C-alpha cells in the first residue's frame, strides 16, 4: 500500500516544553489511521503541524511524495481538516458556511453549488441548508463542520476529536460517515481519546503519550505486544500496560 503522508522527526517546542518529540509516522493510502492518546499527548499539535497551521521546531512533513512546506498551496487542495474546535460561523446559514470554505479552493459557479449541496446531503443537513448555524444543536454543528471540509473532495481527511461533547446518536452518525468516506476512497487520520471509537473504525492505530509514539499496529497487533493471546485483553488494557495510565482518567 502506497504511503500518502510521512513525518520525519517532527518536533514542536514551546520554550523548554517539548509538546511533540521526534515523531515519525507513515500513513498508507486508503487506510483509517487512528492516533490514540490522552488530552495533552500532542495529538492536536501534530495535526496542526501536518496541516501547516503550526510550524514545527524541527522535522518535516511529506504529503503525496512532496515536501509540504515547499508545496503548501498545491497540496492543501488534497487535504481536508476537521478541527476539534468548531470552525463554522454562527451568523451564516448552513449553505453559506460550506460555500465559504469550499470556494477557498477555487471552486466556482455551478460546480460550487453542487459541491455545497452534496456536502450538506452527505452529513444529513440538506433540509436545513437555509438555517443559521447558531440555531443548530451541538451534533449538527459538528456535522456542518465536516461538510465545510469535504466540498473540495480531498484525498486525505484529518478528524481531530470530532465527537467531543456530542450525544451518542450524533457520534454514531459521524463515525459511520467517516467509514463511508474511507470506502469512497479517502484516506483518514482520526485522533481521539475514546478507545471504543478508535477500535471501531481504524485499520491501524498509534498510541501517543507525552509527545511520543509508543506503539503502532492494528488492534490485534497491539494486543499481541503485551500478551500472547489477544482474545483475553482489551485495547484499554494495552494502553494501560504501555503508558502506565488509564486513558479514561487522563
């Protein structure tokens, strides 16, 4: 399977504090790659560096075989980022939000209108296209956040904890849409501190703590790292064994 994204020795320091520590990972085209770790592990900072929002102190990002920093404008067209913080405007209608973000990629006219409607339909909000975003529930805002990131049909989708603070029904809807996006051809990076989400949708998982990747593999491979019989252990117990922490407590 071809590598679509690679980081080499990616490091971010704020003063004396190392937030991301020499992180080197490879994301394979067509997979759902999960980055599992507690709050403060460095997951969001890593995603922000991959997207070019934050400049690394050291290291580099390679996307689609090219240096991201040198080819940022070109490569951003193939990337869709769904941040942990909502990036929608409450005083704009749903369709206006999606149109605003999609138009940033040079999409215009009839193609833009079609992209907006397709994105809203995909997240189940087409019938609410004319409603202001500020009137939406938390789960609907999360879905609109996704619609704003997919209108340009990116090859790589990055979801940074997209289900934080929403109801179980909206969470399940988002997880199903992520799996559907992957089935439609998108590569996905999914960060979370919810063990069950990562295990449910990710084909490969990296465990991150204190800015470092501790282990990488499928759920079964990670379990085999700590016991001979993976049927007898949960992913949460693997995390506890490798980090000395209970994920739900941090």
